[in-house]
């Protein structure tokens, strides 16, 4: 199929320069590559800039209410597992007002593809700090800087026993498309954290990895089965260092070091996945650090970090009904009524 | 006698609900009308023998039965605390018969129930005209089971069967039917059947030793009043659940319930979760909001989608119900009302969610509101809620309450094809390729296309949409047009529902008015007062002839279990109408005598 088949007739109204434009195009490309027809694809969203996405996709779509996209998507997929269901959400919609639905759709492992647009700001309500804004962040609702500890989305996903987590960057179209295709192929709740730039209220929040000159040094695209190598000259690798005590640490080593790790996204144990996902996140957790310290940090992991198999909720619920119906002697409603104690009057 | 009211009461672990239910069902099989009122504490197991742990089950059997009865004719009190609660709450009248377990009036028992003296009957000031029948239930049960090999605890648990045996003798209920019930009840624990049957039979035989006359209930009039057919006894929550299943089967849609546990609605989820044989899908959601939202998702995808809750949950669901109004999706919301506000009285009954159901959402947000008025017709109104939702593309809120949910009554079993047809809104073939979610038919009802249908892809929204294109619109005139469209859709439903019917003495100058669960009490009160009754099951929209009916009467008294919500609504809808009010807010159903007394004074 062609990406154009997934474009709706609506004028795309994201701000000029917004990272959501890129994700929108990536989605259309990924959906075309996946090849499931538009009428069998459903895109559910809550509220926020990212949640406008269904309007720009020529599929079935439902732009709902703040934070509840996850619960509504769960209803669609569970009742109709034959449909291909996507959820569009943002760091506020998903991690603040919709946090409860988010952890439970992951815990249940509903077969959804969840695009979590993380721009670390509330855009549509015009610039308040979000659950992923760095500590100390100055915004309209935090004029003296936030004192809150932020979430790292990956930690929530893994804490909720997530089976698929990927991270991607608005300016990296090939990785974004590839990640979306893998999310679709994965059966279960697939979370893609899309790092997007808010050109109006939080411009440049991802520049340290998004800038063309520095991206290769500050990020690594993980691929299952391949060595963890990065850098403009692909001269650096990631390894585990056991010297500091019982807890190993990830370190950067030369690419030809024999200790360089091979990425295994299929490993059930999430320990290493979490370590990889946490690389470069410390800058958000304490008072904002300056870019000067950047070189000391590990690269931010992009691509599919975790991709393991587990039973999906929608399949299990439907299978249970099929199993019980196949064993039941009562199949018609009139028969059911006569199972009640009854008598003539 | 035409009818009799019996109340079984004891500790919450004494099996009073089972005993009461068995007696009601036995009576129903024998051709009695029944109405039951389970009355249990919010605590699962309060300390044994205390006032807080008393659990009661009242049943009214016979003919001309409209309510569970104001006061009992016969009380079975399993302990001293139960007797005290009955006296304190005036649960029996001056000529009642009270069967008490004399083994449970020891000094420690009396202390636990906060008696001050050693003579409970005098202390309670029970009228001399009340007949106290002492039965050593505990020792007699022990004697009955002495060769059973059961431990003492299990033996004591069978006391309720001895009491039931005595009551069965008193009202001449046949033992074979009772035994059949026990066999059915314990079919998964067959070892318990023989013991229970023995105690029950011994209790029955012991009845002969009592210096009491058997009471005969004349049920001849029942047969005349009731439609001939196959009957069952059913509780409101179960009837609601099965009404939903029937509606789904009638229109060939799958039933989806998204819900979250909340007293007193949870039994609906329990019941439906057990009906996978009927293809019912239940999602026990992470919260009330997710309960309604999963249902909205299932509705968007084409299912018959429902959510069940009680008052606090309805508050939480408000925003999502607004979404279903805006997106014009069918949705059935069942609100089993309980005492409020906030967590209020979780196990008690009240009609205080009415205005929340009608108005409790942001924006101009009309939804259909209907109310069931007996445990059995919870089935019919659940079915009707589904029919209205699917045919009119709207959320429908069905109001029941604790009293209907837990109480039971007789229901005639009908075949599916005897029930009304349901024709869910669809979409005309010619709209393929041109469909959008704003297109509506001549009745202002939006066409419904669902995912999977090729050529009808569209985007639905909670934002205002263009009345022609279906896309987001903030255009001023369009918003007004859309508000009026959504209102018109609800208003036209008045053409599809039955007109308001006046019961009782239609020529009286006094009219009682009520809605929902109070119908039985108001019917009995109207009979006693010799006046008319207009009882509402349809609340939004109101039946078309509402004004015409209400304006005919000089004295119109709106009786409701809240502080005047329905009266407020009627005053708003019927300009200039003069209404009197009778309101009770005690967490209990009306007492017929209190209504009669107050209306007489007005």
C-alpha cells in the first residue's frame, strides 16, 4: 500500500516546525508498509496536540477525552481483536491524567500500538510542565522551576511488566518507521516513546540528541541481535563494567573491545533493558544540568529496547468465551431462562 | 389471611439471606406473590452477637403483595441483638409473633447486645399483645445433628435450617419442595444436603409441639390478578443482567460490560461475568472511568455496550458519558442508586441520583433516563434501555436502587421472540465512500458505521463537529445547530415510549406521583387512600401526556426517596404546575402507612 492512502483530507494543523508532523508522516509510511487496510485500522487518542493525529489518518479514528484513550482503545481491541488498533497519546495525556489506564493496558498486555509523544510539556493548554519535564523546569505553571521528580516512561512500562518498549526521535524518520512496524508485529501492548520537539513552548528540548552534528555521539540505535555500537565513526560500543561492586554499570568502550554487548530485545529479564533505557535520563531527574556535562553521559538508547512475547488480554478474554461456549449445554437464551427455578401459575 | 410479612434476622453469618430466599421461593412456587427486602450491614462480618452485625431478610407473601411490608407479622430472631434491632426500628406490629432462640440469651449474649438488665423482654418494652415463642434452636439443632459427625461449628451453622423448618410448619409449606431447594443449593457440596435436610425436617416436626395454630394464606386472588404462564422469582440485579443479555440476543449484537466493583451494583458484573456461555464479554476495569470508557470503545467498534455502577461511580463516569452524547454512540449506563452523597450509605436505598442522571454533565448534554420500578421489571427496563440506545444512538441511564437490586419478586418467563424487536441504527449503502459521522436520518439520529466496514472510514470526536462534514468545527452557528440536533434526537424519543398511565381511583381529586422503585409502595398507598397514582418509568424525555395528566388533579403529591428531585424536574418541565411533596431520606424504602398518614394531612 502507499502512504498517501493513509492520509486524510484534513489540513494538518500542527504548528510549523512541530515534531508531530514527522511522526504523522512516519505513521502513514509505517501503516502502508504494514499493509493492513484502512477500514481495519483504528486510531484512538485522548486530548493534546498528539491526540489530533487520528484526524490526519484516513482510517477509523476516535479523538476522545483527556487521558482516557487507553481505556477506550482497550474496549475496541478487546471487543474486536481482529482490528488493528493504535493509540496516540502524549506525556500529559498518558502519564498524568491517563496514568492509571496506561499502566493497566500494559499490565494486561492488550495488543495495542501506543505512540507516546514526549515533548516534556503541555502544548495544547499552552505551556505547563508535564510529568516528564526535568526537575527545575521553568514553565507558566512553574515560574520558579518545578520541584517535582519526573517520570521516565520506560521505567513505568517495565514496572508494569511491559512486553515492548521502543524509543524514537522525530527527526529520525527511518528508525521511527522501522520501530512502528516492529510495534505492529509485536503481539501485546507496544509502547513507542516518540521524542518530539515542541517548537513553541519547549523548543530544543531534545537538541542534545536531535542535532545532526551531535546525534551520533549522544544516541545509539539498538537493533536486536546486533552489537551495541555508536558514534559518527561507529567507534564506540557499550559494555558492562563489573569493577564497581556487585552492581554492573554500563560503560562506553572502543567498538573493537571484546566486551561490547549484543542487543537481545527478546530477553525476558528486563534488567538490562532498563539499564539501556535509563541511559542519558539522569539529566532530567535532578536539577537541570548544563550541556557541558554531556560528554560524560552514556548515549540515549533509541530503537526497540524490549520486545518479548506474552499472552495478550484480548486473545485470552475471547478464547475463554470460545472455550466455555464450546463446553456449555446452554446455548440459547430461552434455554438459559429455563435454568431458573420455574413453575406454572 | 391474604398475606403475611415475615422477617428473619440474626448475625450476618447466620445465613438469614439464604433462609429468607428459600422461604420466598417456596411460597412463590405455591402460588404466592412475593416481595422481599434483604437488609444487611455494610460490614462483611461484624463481631458476632453485636447490634452492628444484625442481618435481616423480610418477605411479604400472599396476594395483593406490592411491597415487602411496613412491619412484620412474624419475626424469627436468632439472637438477642437481632431482637433488639427489631424493637428499636419498630420492625413488627403489636400483634406479631416472635420466634426467638432462647439459647442465645445468656448473660454474655445480652452484654454483647448492650442490654442493661437480665430481662431482655421487659427491658425492650415489648407490648403484651406480642406473642413471644421461645424455641431452643441451638440445643435442638445440636440434638438433631448429634450423630452426624459434624463439628460443633458446622452444627451451629445449621440453626437457620431448624428455624426455617419451624416457619415452614407454621405456614404449611411442603417439605418436599424445600428439600428440592436444598439439593439444588448444595449440589456442589452434596455432603451438606443430608444434614441440612435432617435439621429442616426436625424443625418442621418440632412445629407440632408449639402451642401455635398453623396460619393459612389465601392465595386465590393471586391467580385472578396474574397473567397465566411460567414464573420464576428473581432479584433486581439479576433481572437487569438478564435483560441486557436478552437485548443483545434479540438484535444479534455482542453484549459488552465494562465495570468496576461498587456496592450495590457489583452483582450485575458477577452475573454477566458468569454468562460467557451467552457470549457476554466483561472487562473488570481499573476504575469507574475505565469501566465506561472500555464500554465506549466497544460501542465505537459496534457492540451493545454497557457499564454498571452506583452513585459515586456515576459521578466519575460523567465526563465519559458526555463523550458518548457528543460522539452520539449507543451506551447503557446502569446506576444502582444507594444513599449519598459521597460514599454515603453503601448498602441502603435512595433515589438521590435522579438529577445527576438527567443533568450531571458539562455542556448541553441530554441523555435518556429511565427507571425500573420492581425487581422483575428491571429485566424489561434493561432491555428497553438497550433498545432506546441502539435505535437512537444515545447513552441511556437506567436507574435502579438497592431496594430493587437485592429484593426479589415474581417474573413471568418469556421467550426471546415474544420480546420487542430491536433495530439498531445502521447506515445506508449509498453512503459508502461519502460517509461522515454527522450524517443523520429524518429523526435526527446519526448513522452508525463501525470499524471493519470498507468505505465508511471516519473520525469521531468529543469536540464539536461540523453539522454537515463531521469534522472539527468551532463555527458559532454550527455549535448552536448541533446542540439543537442532539436535543431534538432525545425529544423525539417521547414519540416512541408509552404514555403515562393513571392507576387506582382515576376520578379522585388527589394524584400521587412517583418514579422508579417506589411503585409498589405508592400503589398500596393509593389503594388505601382511594386516590390515583401516576408512576413514571420514563424520566427524560417525559411521556408526552405528562402535563395533561398532572394538570387534571387538584392535589398532586410527588412522593420520592430524596429531597424533592423529581418534583424539581417536573416544575422545570411543566411550567406553573403546583405540586406537593412527600420525601423520605432514611436509606429505607417507604412505609405505606407513613405515606397514607402524611398525604391525608395535606
